[in-house]
C-alpha cells in the first residue's frame, strides 16, 4: 500500500475510521477519570471498543491479514462480555445469581 493519499481507497478510509473510534475510547476513559478524580471505565469505553474493534476486524478480513483478524476479533468477545456483565449488574443481579 502506498502512503500517497491519492491512491487510498474506500477500505483505507474504513480502516482509519475504525482506528479513530477505537482510539476515542481512551479519551472518553481519561475524561471520565479526570471528572471522577479516580480511575473509572465508563460504559461508553466498552461500546467504542466494540464498535472500533468490529470495524477494524472487518477491515482486517478485507485485507486478508490473519494476525490482525485474530488480534482484533478476539477482543470482541471481551467487549461483549463486559457489556453483558454491566447489564447484569445494572439489573440488580449479583454474582452467582440468575435472572428470573
């Protein structure tokens, strides 16, 4: 791939979009922590992780890069699981309890 912007295609734009969304999660986390004056991970962090990771995985599949696919794709499970745990906690379900 050439670094000449005139040769970039649609997929390079998708790749940069995914990278931007993925990087934005750190800004959200930093601002939230500064406001709370302690380290926190807001739910937006996980949604941005999921969105950015999904776009980057799609980009990696398009590029046929197995290392990139595994690296980004495996993180999707972590992001989804964290969102599931947050949802369960906000629903008042504690560890070891089942929703009825």
